C-alpha cells in the first residue's frame, strides 16, 4: 500500500493519517469534525482571554489552609475575585505552553497562583502538569497526597464550572 500521498490528521496532537474514507486511522475523526473542533477551541480560548482581562488580579485572594490533621481537612477561603481568578488560572492551564524543567517532567506547564495564594495559606502549588496520559507527579507521590490533590482538583474544578456559568450569564446579559 502506498502511504506517501496520505493526508496527515489535521489534529496536530494526533499522529494518524486520513484514510480513503476520509477518517483518521488513529483518532477516528473526519477532517471536517477536526476543523469544527478547532474553531470551537479557538472560540473557547478567546472566551478565556476575555475572562482573563475582565477580572482584575489586584485585591483577589485565595487562602488554602489545612485546618485539621486529616488528609482531607483542608479549606479554601477566598473573596469573589479570588474564586474568579482561580477559575480563570485553571482555564488558562488547559492551554498553557509546556515548559522544560527536567526530562522526567515533560508535561509541566506554567501556571501562576502565587499572586492569589497569600499568607496565611498553608497549601501552595509550585508545579503543574497537563497530560492526557498518566501524570508523572502522581506516580511519585504518596497515596495520601494523591487523595489531597484529587480533592483539591475537584474543588477547583467546581470553581472553573462556576466561573464558566458566570461568564455565560454575563454574555447573556450583554447579547
Ligand atoms: Zn487523528
């Protein structure tokens, strides 16, 4: 079979090629689906950029503290802009560029929470990874820490959802 004239999948994250039926042999999407998906993604990125501009960093604060001894006894206290900024930083993380730290961590991304997580926070985050595979950090950490991270991710995921709902409401008011 001659593969030389095959069109590569238009999703640049996919190594597949489009087969004679118009579908990618690896991800199974057809070219028009991928084009649609890319335009949806660029709209999403634009919305995130607009959100980023619309909520000031100044005065926004988030405090993450461990109030008890148990692995799940953590709390988040934040003001309204703090929650909004937290959600926005995580939305931005979905598209953040990967930065090189060391070979073992190829998926580290640049996420800045330092301006949000102020004293007297006891929980800080200085490394973020984005991967669709097995996260390399999780593999190295203990089970307890893994549970804490999952709880925090769920809470933060909730913040992202709230930020999106807020943005949708604002957009509905405007149009
Ligand atoms: Zn593909």
